C-alpha cells in the first residue's frame, strides 16, 4: 500500500490556501482523498479556490495580522493532521530608508502572522501532526532588504525551536526561491521578466521554480515522519551558490 493511500482521509489547514503555493498544496491533498480547510483574506479568491477544490475542501476568511481573526478561523475545526502557513502580504526595502512598513510591519505580516497561527492551531493538532512554516532563501543569501532576510531567518529558527518544544508534533520550514506564481504573473511583464532574468543568473537551474514544485516540497515535509526542525530550500541552488 502506497504512502498516499495510507494517509488518505486526513484533515489539514492551509492559511494562505486560496492561491499560489498554498492552493497547489490543497489540490494535492484533495486529490489523494484528504480534507482541507483553506484560509485567506479575499472572499472572491476563497470562493474561486473552493470551486476548483470541490467538496473535500472548505474555506474561511482570516487576517493573520489580527489574533481574533486567527482564533475565529480555528473555531469548531476538527483535529488536524497538518498545518501549512504560506500566507503573508508585505513590502521589502533598504535598511537606510528606516521605513516601518518594510521592517516592523514586514515582521508583523510574515513572522508574527505564522507564529500566532501555529499558537491558535496547537490545541487542534494531533500528536502525529506536522506543521510547515514558510520562509525564503534570502535567509541565508541576502542581496538587499536586511529586514526581509532577518525575518526569513527568524522563521527558520522558529521551526527549530517549535520542533523541540512541541515534539512529537513535527515542525519544518519550506524556504522557496523565486517562483513563477500568481504573484509574479500579476505584475507588469517588463518588471517580471527583468526579475526572472536576474534570478536565472543567481541560481543553478537557470529558472524560477514552478508552483507545483514548491507544493510537492511542502507535501514532503507534511508527510515525512522523520523530518523535523529542518529547513528545505526549494530554490534551484540559489542558497549555496
């Protein structure tokens, strides 16, 4: 019996599951027979995602910058086998600018949002559950925006700390590089193409990742019972070049 068959019928929550990597993970889970609760801030995106995912999925609004909203998201939710937290909306900038929105607000959105999401979900997580946080490859190879690099590194440290404290619940972190996602596709073509060309010269694979590649990486961390306290870099070799 294969791993997918053995794990079918489990329950997962994905905060940030209405688009991008989160939605791609939800599709993989639903396809193998699991149930998924997705969350996001846009009602339209949530409705569209549910139309795609079908009856095995449900959706609730959530604002990870509001702890009351996070608590409401997890109200009356069945016991969870896994949690994935790719939701974040933020801006980056130079340290010299001294801009609160690209420093403190960035941490509020990306670090504290995931921190308090895990905290709210904890009473629902089975002892065999897995948590996957999401950082970014700038954690180990920054090329600007120091607060962004520090935030990603903090998330990877959080995964290690939580893995120790919450054991036997497993906690890992996915660290993606530039990914050809809805986020980039929604930007002006010249801006996107310039960013991709720059990235292609920095990584070893010579291209951005596909959303599905990131999703399979997240699924591996959710499923592999011997992985905890680790950061998985799905970045085409960018982080060590």
